[in-house]
C-alpha cells in the first residue's frame, strides 16, 4: 500500500522517465519521491555547476535554484557543457535554464541572476535543502560556507585546478565546515584561477558529477557522504585519494566559541575589494580609468605580469611585459620614480606584484582591479576574454 502511495506521486511520464531508479532497492518509489520533494541550490553554472545541474535535473530533483550573473563566452565552451556555441553572448542562466527545462520539464528551475553577496545569501540559501558550490573564487566560496553554517545546510563543495580536483561535503552539524580545512584564504595572486592557470575541459565534468552524486546521497540518506573527507583526483595519474578532515574546535564560525555570527565583507577578507579603494596599501585603478589614461597617453607605465601565452589572447599596448615570477630578478627594467599600473587577467596576480613593488621602494604603484578581462567586458568588447 505504501509503495502505491509513493507511486501515485508520479505522472505516467515520470514513471517512464525514472524507471531505472524505481527498480533500484536503494532508490525505489520512496527515494524518487524524496528527490522530487528536494530543493538544491547551485551557485555558479559554469564548469562545475553545468554537469551537476544536468544530472540533478535528469535525476528528478524537484526544485533546482541557479545563481549566476555571467554571460556565456567562447572560452567557457570547452568545459561548461550546458552552454553551446549559439549561446555565446546570452546569460548563463538563460542558456542553462533552457537546457534543463528541455531535459526535464517536470521539475522547477528558479533563477537568481545576481552575484551572491552578504546582503542576499541568507535569503537565497534558506529556501533550499542543500547547496552545491560551483564557484571559482574565494570570496564566494567562504560566503557559501558561512551561509550554510549559519543556516544549518550541507555544502557540497568542489574545486578544480588544471588536471586536479577536490570534492567534499561540509556540514557543520555533522562534521567540519570549509573553514575547518582552510581557515584563511591564500594571499591574492598565490592561487591562480581557471582563467590564469587553465583547466582540462573534462575535469570539471568529473568533479561536478561527484558533487551531484553526493547531493543525491544526502537526499536518499544512502551510503557514506564525504562528510569529514576530502576527496582529491589527479587525472594525469587517475589517482583518487581520501583525506580525513577534522572539525576544528577553534573554527571561527563552527567551533566551540564562534566569532563569526553574521556574514562579513568577503572581498576584503580574501584580499580583494572594490575598484578605487586601497587594498593592503595598494591603490586600485578601475578599468575605465585605465582606458582614459591610455587614451590620454600621459606617460604611465603599464606593467603586464601575465604569461606569454596569455598575451596572445589579448593585450594592451604600450606595455612592459614581465611575467609575475620573473619580476624580482628583472626589477632593474623598471624605474622606481615612474607611475606603474600593474595588470593581469583578473587583478589578483597584479595585486601581489603591486604590493611587492611598493615593498621594494617604488613610489607610485596602482593595481588594475578586474584585470584585462574586466577591461574587455567594460571598456572594449571587441577584445576577447579567457
């Protein structure tokens, strides 16, 4: 009788769609009903969020929320499988929702075309059972973690770098949170993002699918979720490794005496911030201001600290090109009395180099906030991004 009650929750089309789930003892009608009643928020529909959203929609998760504010670019297409060549220029939410609704019209897709911030994160996250973190930057990663801890939600985490990936489930009520593993973000410029370091296109598909698997396990209450475990994968050796992660009694948000009781200013916490403000003693220059300075030809030195292959994608001239790692041994090529504007792809490497130059006695140094990719979006849309 109970089985019939569970089956009655599905239409004939749904029964056909989920037939391979329904015959599994570990899922069955009750498990499929749990999926239908579940709500998962996916923050970012890029490399990780694309495969995760695709499989969760296909599995029949009844309500999927998508948070993103970017547009589809050509450089996304080798890994972000929800977006096609014809989607370039569209918002990622428009592209993703179209694919997911076509894949499974029986589920609800809710869209949040905004950046997740401290003033909206709790309102968005609280409406969902599980949060899947598909972000690629530290401010949002810490924000997702803290919102989940404050609201008691599980945070299904994933990250990627070139050929390597990580995944875990951070759930402070049952184990550690992200801050227990990484209490503090790395200094700006120390860890390159995908645009700076590159990523093998299939890697986010692998890690995003692991995230989707963990989310479904949480819904079904089956198996052993990656709570208290960091799973890593090296695709060059195809080696998976598991590391135990302990809950930190001194964690600032989930420890015995937490000091974080509300969401904070994550950009400043992670060493980045709004253009025009000084960060770590380095004045920030907006890309609009950079454009004006270049048009005026007022004699500033534009120091591009990207790698040579990045300059083949986009560049601004005239510039002095010294890759980040070569700057210390090539300081003699720069004049300490010149005004130097430091540029990279996104503003993080250039921030680190600007700090270094000031420490070495350079008198006037500014970081170009947002880097050349922001310049391409906000100043010169004929310039490619990556």
